[in-house]
C-alpha cells in the first residue's frame, strides 16, 4: 500500500487459532467504535486475550477512545507491531498508519491492503481480535470476508427505523457470505435525564430487539444513551474499564459474545 510502510503479509500458524469478531453497522454515528473499544476491554476483563483492530478508514477513533492518541505503530521484520494500550488491550489502528484525511481518499484496494496489514500484525498472545469496521458494506468488509474469515459479526444499531434498515443490509452481507451473525446490540436506547430523572426514548424503543427476533438472530443487549458514556469516551476512559456499574452493559454483552 503506497503511502504507508510496506509490510509483507505473514501467515502464521497462530492466525488460525485467533477468533476475529467483526463489529459492523449499516451507517456511521450509531456507536460502533464505542462498542468495539468497550467490548474489547470487557472481553479482556472476562479473561480473554483480546486485541483491537481499528479498520474504520472514515473516522479511526480508537486511538482517542483508548487514550493512545499520537502513538505511531512500528514494524518489525515487515510486520506491524500493535501498541499496548493502558487498558491491557493491544491495538492497531488505521489512524496510526496515516492521517485520516488521507485515508478518506483511498481507493478500495488500498483500504483493503491496509486492512490486511492491521489484521496480519504481530498479535502475540491474542486469541480474540475485535475488529471495528467502517460503516456500511464496502471493500474493507468484502476483503475481510474473503481473506480473513471472521468467526462472527456483531451488528450495532440505534433503535430507530432508518438505522435498522441499514443494519439489515449489513446482516444480509454476512448471511450471504456465510459469516455467523453473533447478534445485534441496541445502542443509545433510552435516555434518563440527569436533572429530573425522567426516562425518554429519543430514538424509539426496542426496535433492534424486535428486528433481531424477526430475523431470528440473538439480541445481545442494549446500551443506554448516557452523557457519561460520551464524556468518558472523549476523555479516553472507556466505561468498560471503569467501576462495575459503568462497565455492566458491556460486560453483559461480552459474556454473550464470548459464548
Ligand atoms: P460510530 O463508530 O458508529 O460512527 P461512535 O462510536 O464514534 O459511532 O459514536 C458516535 C458518537 O456518539 C460519539 O461521540 C460517542 O461518544 C457517542 N456515543 C456512542 N454511544 C453512546 C451512548 N450510548 N451514549 C452517549 N453517547 C454515545
């Protein structure tokens, strides 16, 4: 891939044992990156040796979410070395390879090539690789399905109709390719006003669970729309790494994903 360090794709025996879990959404802004970071940390808390790949070329946000802004990935023997985040989850991000505004202009083959370099990095002592995909059903998804065969996909959606229609497209892609859909996570479900305590549903309620039932795929749980989640994410302090109450929704989802 021109513009980033050249890395030979190295097939190792270890690769075959690693579970790749793709985190997908039909559209952007539904919380796919937030869920990916927190799920990776929650899986680690449950004892899984988890790594995180940030393949979202349109907005690689894992370096900020994982408090690793400005850290560049290095290569050894033509293989990328994941950086170790302070949450014990090693990570490689598109954002560490190239300035996001450059990645935006990439053609499909360049994005797919860069994706291969991230997944084929030196993931030592990692048995579960959480992959934060770009939104939609584009080249990165297709190349991942063809070359890297994920063990399963988790679909993130808000409860809203429009987001659900897009999520159904992502589900269809994985179904057609024979990649098991592990389930749907409903994000931004229900809002409790921090001042008056009144509960409301800005994006509707229960849409993702109903859609999961309709499609016959598991519902993995819901994460509330919570200003604390947004604040913690911006500060590079994922709630899954926090106290039990903050981490609870992510640990519950991780338990189902790990099964
Ligand atoms: P995506 O990866 O789908 O584009 P992000 O994970 O980047 O979405 O989330 C988009 C924005 O919404 C971010 O500012 C994030 O902090 C915020 N956000 C995500 N999930 C929640 C939530 N459950 N409650 C509050 N804010 C959230």
